[in-house]
């Protein structure tokens, strides 16, 4: 008995720790604090299904308790068998009809929301963005705008933005829980969804489909700004210089090293396509490196020197000539000066 007591205590402690840790997470990475239309729909369905499940649990536990107390074997009873109800049509009807009703209560709003969120009738009059999932980063091409970005997706607040999604390699899943639900991103067929943010801010996104050793590091951000700021950002990006002039001699050397080491064969600056690595336009205005680390010179040098240490299995590993720490520092200096617009993730929602 003592052994069981110790195991029960350990199990209770483990359950308590799991409950506490389940509340841990990043700001703006939760489906329980919706800031977008799709997230509103998701939370409504979460609450509805939770209420129904709790109702079913309560009924089952009440019946279970009544049966335990009422039909337990009492002192002096021998071979006591409660009255059998096999073949009772009333009971069979009740426990068949009630689950059907509960399922319909869940199914009708779920199906309605599914068709609503898949509605593409307004796509031709809205902003369309082609989204490409890669191991382990995201690429965004603003359809008809000649603007391409990676990792940071800028959208205007209060407007539907349609995302046309495909993968360049394996199956991924696009998920921004605070403003929208999930959508699979497949290699061979295009899936479309729309997102709409109610408030300005930076919303974290994740890949929700296991896609390799760095799946958990395949983060990105949706940056919702006012329509006026978005128009300004779009104009700045459209007029971004594909070969910006570095501000100092160190950055100039970094630009030369960037070109000499054929970095441009994988990374684009401006509206031209980059088939292997992320687009680096406006790179200096990003807040994170590779989606997961703070963007600063020290971290950027470490990434250039050994990207495998940060994101195992990434395509940059082994794809470029080795550079010294000094050369990596000069390249980092150049990249950090690529800032084509004053609108940054830090300024979103902080006017």
C-alpha cells in the first residue's frame, strides 16, 4: 500500500507540473486570445465543444456515482444481481438520440465555419499573397505588387488577405493561432485561406506539421499595421534598391564578400526570386534571425559561421565557401544595413 501511495503522489505532482507548464508560451501565440476573424471562429468552436464534453463528463460521472452507491453489495447480501435492463427500448432510444443531438450541435457550426473560412468569393478584390513553405523558413510573394519577403509577413489591419500556399519540398502547415487557424501546405497542390487581423501588432506563426529536424524552429511573424502604414511599407519595398550603397567601409567590404562568395545565388535582394534561401530585402529591419534568435551582429556572425548549430538540416549548411570570423563580421555589417523602410515589427501597434 505504501508503494502505491508514493506512486499516486508522484503522479499527482507530475499532473500538477504539466497543468502549470501548459499555460507557458509566447505572447501572441495562443488561440485563446483571438485578434482575428479566423481565431474568433476557432475560439467559439473550442468553447462550444468544451462545454458539451464537460456536460457529457458530468452526466457520466453522476450516473457512475449513483450506480456505485445504489447498487453496491450490502452487508448480508449473497449473489445479489441488480434488475437487468437489456432490451429496454426507452433507454436505448435515449442514449442513441442524445449523442446524435450533441454531435449535431457541434457539427453544424463547425461545417458552417469551415465553409465560411474557405470562402474565396472576395479574393479578386483583396490582397493576394503567394506563400511558399521551405525547410525551415517561409517565403511571401505579394501578387501583382513586385514585392517579396521572407519570415515577416506584413498585412493591413481590418482587411481580408488571401494566402495561396504551396511547399517547395515536404508538407508544412501554416498556423498563426492568434488570428487564424491552420492550413496544410503541400508540394503539389495549392491551398488557399484568408486571414484578417482586428488589431495592429506582431503575431507569431508556427509550422504545425512535422517537417524535419528543425520543424520546431520554423517560426515566422505576421505584422499587422494600419492600412496607411501598409501602403507606405509597400511603396518603400517596391522602390527598394536591389544593390543598396553601404553606409561605411566595413559594410562595403561585406557587400563585396557577399557577392564574391556567391551568396546572391541563393539569396535575393529586391523583387527578384530566390529559389533556395530567404529574400534579404529589408533584412536590417527584422527582429529575429532565422525566425528564432534575436537579430544582432553577434548572433548573425554565429549563424554565418555555423548555421547547422542553430537550425539542423537547413539548406545553407555546406552550400557556401567557409569564411573567417572577421569576414563573417563584415558580411553581417552589410546585411544589418539593409533597411528599406522605417516600419518595423517593433513599431506595429506602438504608434
